[in-house]
C-alpha cells in the first residue's frame, strides 16, 4: 500500500470513528464495560477518540476485516463487538492519560482514587497498558529491612528487600510514537514462551501455530495487530495491576505469596470411582463432574493421555463418562488454550489448566479492550505448578533417574521433596526432587505463580496429607460452589489452616517460587545483544 493510500485510509478511519462518537454523544451514551462516559464533555470525548484512532492495534484490526471474516474464527457481529470494545477502551485510556497530566508519581490505588470518572479497576488496568504503550513511566523504589527468619531450626536476622511501584505520565517529545507490539514470536525466541496456546486461539487470521514445545508464525498471514503479544502471559506483567485491583475488594484476603482468596481448604473425594483414578484428593475431577452433571457448564477443557503414554493432549469433554480419562497429573506440557476457539459452540465452559494459562485468560479479559475474546468461560480451575517438563524430558527422566521405560510407569507424583513414580509391577520408586529439576522446561523459570493466582479455584497437593488436595477459592461464587459440593457429600473438607503442614507450606513454597522467578528480557527483531 502506498503512503498516500495509507494516509487516506487513516483519515477515512478517523472520520468513521468520529462519526461513531458523534452518534453516541447525540444519544448521550458511550459504553465501556457496561459503564458510561458520564461526566466527560463531548469535546473531550471527541478528542480522546481521535487520539484513540491512531492506535495501531485498532487500525490493523479494522483494516483486516475482510480477511478476518474470511477465516471465520469471529463472526461479523463478534468482529464489531471486539472493535467497538477496543475503541472504547483506547478512548478511555487517552482520557485517563489526560487526567494523569501534572500528577506526581503515585501508586496505582492512589491514581484510581484521583480519577473518579471511571471505575477504579479500569483506571488501574489502563495505567499499566499506558506504560506498555510508552505514555507512562514506572518508578521503582527499593527499601531494605531486617527480619527474623527460622533457617534450619535456627532464628537468624536476614535482610529483605521491598519494592514500591509508582506511576507518572511522561513528558512526551513532539516526535513521540506509541510503542508497537511485535508478534508474540519474540517471546518464544527469548525462551520465555510457556506454549499455553492462547495466542493461536485468539489470532483472528490463524497466523500462529502452537504445540507443546514449538510456536510458529506465518508472517505472510500475520496482520501485525499485536493482539497475541497483548494477551501473552509472558509479554508484560499484570501482577501489580492484579494486586491493586484485588486489594480494592474488602471481601478478599491477600497474600503476597498465593494472591487473593476467599478461603482455603483441604479436600478429598468421597466417590469410589474418582478415588480409583485420582492423583491426590480427586477434587478437580469432583468439581468438574458436579459442574457437568448439574448443567452448570456444557463442557470442560482439560487434558488426557494421547496415543503416546504420558504425552498429554487438550480435550473438550461434554459427557461425564469421558471425564475420568482426564484425571491425574500429567507432568509434560500441553497447549490446552489452543483449542479454546473450538469450544465456542458451547454456551458455558470450564477450563482446567496451570498458572500460566490462568494468567493468559486474565490478560485476554483485561486487554486490549476489557472484553473477553471468548465470553463462554464460566469457571477457571487452576492447578498448582512448580514447573513442567517437555515430553522428551519425561522420557529421559524415567530412563536416567530410574532406569525405566516411560511405558512402565502408571503414575508420577511429587511429595515430601521427592519425585515419585509407580510402576506396572506395583513397585514405587523415588529420587530427590532437586535431581529432576534439570529435566524441567527452561521457560518455567520465568513463572512466579505456584498456585494459579488468576483462577476461580486453585487445587494442588502441597500443604495437604496423602489422598487430599489443598483448595483455594478465589471468588465468592467459587467458594459457594465448593461448599455446595461438600454439602452434597461428594467431597470431605477441612480448613487448610487446621491441617499439617497446611497453608503455611503452600505460602512458603509459593514465596520461594516468587523469589526464584527470572525476569523476561525481550529483543525486537534484528536487535543486537547489548543494544
């Protein structure tokens, strides 16, 4: 396309947007996440929308309409819903940026208190995105303090660092241009991709293909919209936004090590059929079965063994009789989110996955528009995860640590600081957990989340006794549902704070994973090391 044609397209697009806003102003309604632009003058709204029209993501999405509809992943109605939400969200961001002008560096919560025109959680998410777009500066203050910790049974004084993050609108030069988000392949090339598959599921033109260990970009098909980068759990962090938003809700408890939650439990299934196939307490399978049987969801996305034993594959389960095939932990990675678009035919679904997948779903809800790409996700069931393994790593682990073929194994588990396997012969073997970490995926070292902070339910073995699972409910709805299942007699439950080792151990290991997390360093294409 020639530069003249591009300019013509640009102004045609801006006129289209301004006409849209004029119409909305005429009826005095403009919606952002079901909220109105009440209190914003028509002139300010027009100006903000004009600026929003410069956003490369909106322009790329709009100009690729014909190609997007030809692919068929999104209907024409869905296309316009997404575009409208993107325009609204970007307009709101420009208004928030305008309100930030002249303010001193402030914490996210303080900024939300000063900008009353929009919901506080909107303002917080907007500030983080404005930072990524290059409009806002993040200032980090580090303080140190001495605390007493028990180390190997002995109390010692240790130095602890605390980080404080404040945000301020930048003074922009005349030649400023908004940050362009590269395709998410740069995350894979940096070795940080978790291969969750979310980018391929939401890509409007199917330019991305994700497997358990690979990510491929079709550059000829890619429309350079940056949506894949925006929703990637490893592209930029939403953790500070999440903390600030969750702390606004006084009904939630907050832990720096396991995130926001309503309650914590230790649970064990009471159903014999689930006991036969469970990994620990059988809680995930019990919740999933309850959801399906009571028609609270139409289908569940989980993983099952593929034709290669211990090599998991994502699956959509819409019949209870197929659910037990998904029971038990598979320690190899599965790109479970890659099939999310295949579940669009269901009105309500539940998704079972690990922490990076839960964060991906949350990012796809927050950004770029505040409108989820798939609105049928009703429940998110997150699993505890310290790290996962490539399938080839699992094969090597079995051979090198246990001198066993992978097909001889019937179960793998982690407990008591050991990696444990059960064999078809009935024998059980174990090695120290530290001896198997060499087989883990390198990309897992960029993850700080042990307990699936962004899920509705979080479930894992850490903190509970054998045959039980630790359960964290993170929303009032999830907590009510869990207790309904307990009342039905399907799960036996105790408070996690009243069992040993209990919540203390969950938080301890959660803190260890947070502290060990490596920062993601991305390089733009053709950027030399050290530049």
